[in-house]
C-alpha cells in the first residue's frame, strides 16, 4: 500500500514538472541507516531548450550538492560538479549510482525506505534565468525495478559538508 502511495506521489510530482521546460523522471533517494550522514538522490533529467542544474536543497539535509563519481585507476573519486551539470537540449541526463547524483549530506535523520523526501532542484537556462523544481522523491534501497545487489556501491561515509 505504501509503495502505491509513493508511486502516486512521484507521478504527481513528475506531472507538475512536465509543464515546465525541464522534465524529471524516475526520481528516487537511497535509504540510509541510523548514524549515516550522507546519501544520494537519482533521476533522469531532460530539458526541451537545454538547461544547467546548478543547485539543490532539501529539508532532510544540511548540505545538498550535485556530485560526480568517477574511477581513477582503482580509486573512486567523488566531487561536487563545478559550475553546474549541463542538460543539453532534447537529451536526457541520467543521475545514477556510480555517476552524477544529488548528494544529500549532513542528514538530519535517516532516510527511511518507503517514505519520501522533499527536494528542490535549481536550474538556469541559456539566458541565465533561474527556475526551481520542487519534488517529493520516494526513498528506496535500490532503483525502482533493480535489485539492490545489482547496483554499484557508493560509500558516502567519508563525506563532510
């Protein structure tokens, strides 16, 4: 029952976003455990006329940043995306474990599976005009339709806001 309610919330959030030039699909946030201070939010973003994801905020986290995870040899590197993440016109950019994602740091409480979190994304268009997209993002232990063991691990334990 909770999953149906969360699916409906996510669908309504996505429906409201479709009226704008930026579209968000399949958004979700990874659940956390007590004491864990960071987690990630993931989604697919497209923009009819192109845009740049320049920021984010959430009442569940003290710090929210757009991050990129890369592998350099055998070392995982994670860092904030300087200057924002480009969303090319007519293309979809996927924020996913092991790549670009929204980093939720200094969590105020654990992100509980089958709940939802508020997330505001901040975009700039080609002319520099800023817009915000408010979402209610379902919390899950893995991406919808994916088994948790099939997902790349992301160790956020060392993040400091």
